[in-house]
C-alpha cells in the first residue's frame, strides 16, 4: 500500500487527506492495545468533567447570567434577591450568586411543587 503525504495536495483536499493519512498511519502502527487507550481516554475525560463540575459549582454569577439561566427578566432576579427568596449576596451595589445555590434553589422549588 502506498501512502502519500497530503502536503503535496491543494488546500481543499488537504484536510480530508490529512485525516485519511493519519488514520492509515494509526491503523498501520498498532503498537498500543486499543482497549487500554480507550479506557485511559475515558477515565481522563471523566476526571476532567468532574473537576470542571466542581469549579462550575463554585462559580459566581451576575444578575444577567442568572436571568439567562432561569430564562426570566433581570427585574425578576433583582426582586427575588431583594426579598431574600433567591440566594444571593450583595457586594456594594452589585448582586452576586453562586451557581450551586441557584441549582439547589431551583431543584428545591421543583420538589415543593410536586
């Protein structure tokens, strides 16, 4: 089987050819056990997702971000925060919200409605 490197091709075909070229090389270089490689990739992806979820839970949101998340007007977010119904902290003139608290609040409301 002859393998032609895609560098000699025009730009339109180059990206498709590069993909095929590297697939062929990967296929011909079967030194690694596929199951081990796949398991490593899955465990790495899972660890990264868990770490990102932890970081996101502690993320601080603005009024606009909470309004977009809840799909309500900003005025509703301000009102709920002001009356203490929505978990929030006021820093100077600005309201801030923890993503984790907003998730817990919305899930608590859905349980109450049931």
